[in-house]
C-alpha cells in the first residue's frame, strides 16, 4: 500500500449549529498514519469526526475516505471505517461476545473470520474472564474496551476515536494504546481526538491543532515546534501558545 | 444545623425532587412547562366528562346500601388500592436502583433511619398525589351531583394511599431479603404489573366462567357474591362507608393508614438504608449470557433482527410493561376456550380486546426497537442504508406481534373463521398503525427511558391510543354492523393520516 495515499481527505468542511462549529476545514490524513487531533473544549474536534463517520451531515464541504466520497456513497465508506466515541456504544443486555457477533454481522463479516478475531481481541484487552457476562455490570473502562473490540472486529482500514482514553485506568489505557499501536504498525490508519497531550506527543505521527472550527497548526511534533519557533518545548506549551494566539485573534 | 432542621431541609429536598420528576414525566423534559401544566389542567377538566358518564348516576347513593352496592363499591376501592400499590412498588424500586444520590446521603453525617423515614413518607405522598389527581374528576362529579359529603372520597384516597405505600415498601424489602437485589428489580416490576391488572382480570375470568360474559360486574352483583359477603357492620365495608360520608369510618381508615405507614417506617427505615446499600452494591449484576460458541452467519438485517430479539427478551422494563398488556388477553383466551363448548355470542367481544392489545403492544415494541437504540452511533456508522435498518426493526415488531397473537387467531379460526379473519386483519392494521406512529415520531433515547416514552410526544401517545381503540371498534363493528365498521374505519384512517401530517418525520 502506498503510504502517501490519503486515508481521509476533508475539504471545506463546514457545520453550523447555534454558532459555527466547523469552519471550512481542510484536513488530510495519510494511509497508515496515527493522527491526533487536539484542541480546547468546543473547538470542533468531535463535530468534525462525527461528520467524517457519517453521523452528522455537513452544511458544506467534502469527505473522502480512501478515495470514496463518504457523502454520496456513505455505505462504501462506512465499510472501511470504525467509530469509537468517548461514551461506549454497547448494549447492556448483551455479553461482549454477543456484541462482537452483532457488530461483525452488521459489517457482513464471515463468522469463520470474525469469531476467532473476536476471541483474540477480547483476550488481548483482558476481557476473557467476562466473555459470557452481560455488559450491564461493566465499569467504564471495560465498556470502552468492549466498544473498541467492536470497532476492530471488522478489521477497518480507518479507525476514528473520540477521546477513547477518557475514564480509563492506567492498565486499561495501556491496553488500548498498545492495540492501536499494533493496528497502525499493520497498516491501519488511526485518527484520534484527545485531551491527553502526552498521548498525542508519544503516539501520533502527526498532530493537528484545531481551534474555533479551524485547523490552526499541523505536523509532527518537531514540525510544530519549528513552525512556532520553540525548539525544545513540550506539546502542552505549544498547544497553549497556539490556542492562546487563536483566542486572541478571535 | 440541628437534627430537626436537617430533617426539614431533607424533606424539602425530597419534595423538590419528586416535584421535578413529576414535571419531567408530564412535560417530557421540555422547557415549556407552563404550557404542559395548562394542557394537563385542560385534560383534567375534560376527564370530568367520562367521569360523569361512569359514576354520575351514583351521586345520589346514600347509606345504608344493599350488599350488592357495597360489594361493587368496595371492589372499586380495592381496585384503586391495587393500582396504587402497583405504582408504589414501582416507585420504591426506582428509589433503590435509579436515584443517584444514595452514595451522597449515606456518606453524610445524617442519621440514616431519619433520612429514609422521610424518603418513605415522600414515596407515600407521591403515590397519594397521583391518586388524588386521577380521582379528582370522579369525586368532583359526585360532589356536584350529590353534595359535599362526597368530599370524604378524598380522605379515602389518602388513607388507601398511605396503606398502599406502606405495603409496597414492606413487600419490596422482604423481596430483597428473600431473593436478593438483582432479582428483586425484575420481580418487583412484574409484581407491580400483575397487581395492577390482576384484580380486574380475576373478576373477568370469574365472570366468564360463571356467566359467559367479560363484565366483571356480573360477579360482583351476583346473588352468590351477596351470600358470601360479610354482614353490613363488618370492617370490610369501612372504605365504602367512608366514601359515603361516614366520618367515623373515614377517621378509622386514616388512622389505620397512618399507623401502618408508621409501623413500616419504624420497622424498615433502618433496613431501607441497608437495602439501598445492597442494591447499589449489586449494580454489577453477574447475568450470564448464552454460552453458545459459534457466531451465526446471515445478512446484516438478520444480525440486526437477532440483536433486537435478544434485547427484547432480556428487557425487564419491557417484560413488566408488556406483561400487563398480555394479562388482559387472558380473559379473552379463557372465553375462547369456553366458547368451544358453548356457542355464546359473547365470543365476539374477544376481537376488539385482541386488536386493542396488539396496537398497544406494537407501540411499545416499536418504541423500544426504533427509538430505544442504546448504540445509535454504532448502527448509524454501520455500512447499511438507514432504510434497511428501519425495515429490520419494523420486521422485529411485526414478527413479535405475529408470534404473540397468531395462536389466539388460530384458536379463533376453529370457533369462527370469519371472526378469525377479521381479528387477524385488525391485529395487522392496529400493529402497523402503532408502529408507523412510533416511526414518524421517533426520537433517540435509551431503552431504560421506556417508562417515559409517553412523554416524548403527547400527540404520538394519544394518536397511538386512539388508533388502537379505533381499529378495535372497527373490527368489532365489522362483525356486528358492517356499515358502521366502514365509518369507524374511515375515521381511524383519518386519525392515522392526521398524525402523519402533524409528525416531524414525514419522509
């Protein structure tokens, strides 16, 4: 696979609620890349990703996923995508295994493939002892892990995660980060929003900083430092500097 | 803050919570509460008409009554008590499982016995308030027609409300002790449904078996009931005497209710805290799913349908809510069974009951499958056209309805083929109408919000109810006066069309 192929290409993406949430955003994520989208609360990160995932209809702009127009052929685009939100989307009355069977069925995956994958995923996330327990009694971390396993069971080429580490303990967070790292190494593309800048700093190939619905900076950590003239500062300091400049401009 | 001040403060807090819960239930959480309250008042005023139709002719009743009248009145009060008990059990279960403030309360330095005594009183007051609201049109009609002595009816409502709340708390806590917190939730909900419907159904079954009619009054006004009833001065008749204005009976009833609630508070207030702790500790129920090994193959729609069926089967709220509707099918089923040996015309009554039940049940199922989607984002991001998702969900509703009602229709086929055909058509049309209404008024909600589904759209709720009634009437008329069925059918079609026109999703 050509590593420079675009996994996601967003152009002029615009969404207005009471106010402008996403303002003619352009964004390109390369195939096989771990891309972190960071920004202050209300910056438009989640809205952007929800439009990419097909959960919100944009007012203007285009979204292409591996060259598929996600707005005109959403079914084809969804086939290669997975979405994980900060609130785990699972069913209380299903067991993790039943949930994964359902997700695999929705994506039309052959059970001969999906069943071993499901067992492997749940085991690697430490959920093996709970395979046959209903999710209603699970902690936030366990639920998030089930949701993540659901997102991975159909082997998506693009995984979009909105704050996936919120509420996870250190061990669970390590599990999730490890799994995402493995996926990227096997050629999958990951786009993730996070407030934990250390995660973006350590895991992401490139980081996009979004503020007031616009991409205000983008690049590797080194590129971001160079763009802002701070050669050995942390992402947190860079982020605050960028966001402050944007707030002052607004 | 002194202990007494703290308790007063907590009582105010409880009343505020109860008021807001009640308002949220009435308004569906919308902000235009004044409009909702005005609407409710108009509805209450309108309710005086059916109240007049039902009990207006009894306004001139005076003591002493004959035994048949005493039996009917006492049975009616007992029915009201059973319904209050049902509501109170549901309230108590909700307090144990759904209130998010138990940790806060139990970590506070307040004396838990006192705090939970107030919570018990609050439950009793909310049950009484709701009962007063529903009984007001009936008491008003009696007062207007027969004088202020009927105001004693409000006192009886308060007295039986107190005893119903006390009984509900005792039953729920005993259930906790006997079967544990996780099972109590389901059992209490089922119990609430059975108690609410059980009394009426038992009377109907007795009436069918004895007199071949669905009318429960046939049993109550029978000579046999009068023969077995106790003497006129028995304690059994106190509620009826109190309603008729007997001050002494009313005072004794109120005192009895207060004493019962006081005793429950004294015995159970301490255990209430303990029970609440156990309920919150069991927030991680260890329900085991099926241990089936192999994933099943099939289309995407099949995956959706399978998921919906599993969730419907495992939904405790649905089980309790649906059970009540299904229980109402027991009398027609008994009647059907009886009709094989007796060619009574009363069997025609089965058709509207079945059609009405199918409409109501389809409405509930449709809300759960279409609106109550806990993983809406997951389904929305699946590579499946929304129309196919909706189609799969509608299929689930219709398959469930077919599975429930097909045996009844099949049995009817042996008794009366024409009636079976009419009933089947009625079931299909009523279920389709209720499902369509839920589809047009769909919202995104969690399944656990099922008990508040009526508040998300008043229009949808009323339309669903009127359509079920309309199709039930049409089916009954089709068997008795076909030309009238045409009129009734056209009117009900008009309701469906108007609902579609007013719905937010006409696509």
